[in-house]
């Protein structure tokens, strides 16, 4: 997602008023164009002109709609931001954490909760209700699933029938080499797709392959924002 413009109304200054995902534009201002100021109309026109350049890009990550499914998947950054803000009560963690996970923090002070978060951050994922819980299987395996090193360790462990490697690969890379793929197949898949892989918390705590980056042969990390456009920007040389 490319964040283009913030907006302040009943939301905080961090709220996104205009953003782009793939070839889709979100223009979050309520008035119809005929009720907008001149600046508002110009902003809408500029936003439409900008989004028209992205003819190849498409949304990759899909998240539950809070208005339809009444569920939101929280990201680990929500916890980090709360703990970093001394004005916020750590009791607010119950909003983000699964009930059983939150209850285990009872009686801990802010420093102790911070140490807990630092230890388990790599193993937090969304539970059935969207709230965060520790993936005990991944924690016991010892490789945080959101890191690239996870692939090497999990693939190497596929030959061990007692290791949870296959379960973890299928859970965190559902569109990978295949449910029953061999280690050799997984290695080939990783070699082909590694430059185009990215992990998303709010997209379901899983790895995605960026199809546009793969099509262009440009690593996803370098293909961000305007670089994903198909058409070059129009530059007004007059004046």
C-alpha cells in the first residue's frame, strides 16, 4: 500500500485519507466533487491522474473487512507502539492480544512486558479471532516465520518426520511449493521467488510473492511507490 495523504477529522493525524493499493485508489473525503473547494477538486483530479499510471499493478494482500466480517487482524507494530508510549496503559494490550495470552501478563510491569514482547515478537501471529497469540509450534522450532532464515531451516528439516517444518511452511507460505512438496522442490521455489517475497502481518501472517516485481525482474524491496507505475509521470514544462 502506498500512503499518499493524511487527514484529520474524527480520526488521528496518522489516519490515511488518500492511499493506493495496486490499481485501486482510496479517496477518503466525503463531499461530492460539486461540494468541494477548488483545492479539494484539484486534489481529486491529481489523485485520479496519479492512479491512472498503475495499469499493471494489482492488490496483493487481502485483509478481512472490519465492516463485513467484524474482525481485524492486528500487526505486531500495534504492540510495539503501545509499549513505546508511556501515556498508554498496558491494560490496553487486551484489545490486541488473545485473552489467554493477555492473562499470562497479569502482574507484570511495563519493563517485564517489554522483555516478554522482545522475546516472543517473532512468534506472534493472529488467532481465530484476529487477536495476537504466540505460535508455540514455531517458537519450539526456533525460527521466526517472518524472517528469510525461516525458509532455510524449515526446508532442511523436511526430512525429519518429527519436525513441524511442513506444518509451518504450509501455514506461513500457503502459496508456496505445495503442501507435500519435497525439500528439493521447495529449494527451487525459494531460489525462483526469494527476491519477490514479502511477509505481511495484517495480510494473515504469511508470505506473499509480488507478481509485478517478479514480472519485471526487480526485487520487491526496490519496487516501491511510484516505481510500480506503468506510465511515466507527466511533467508540465510550461511556466
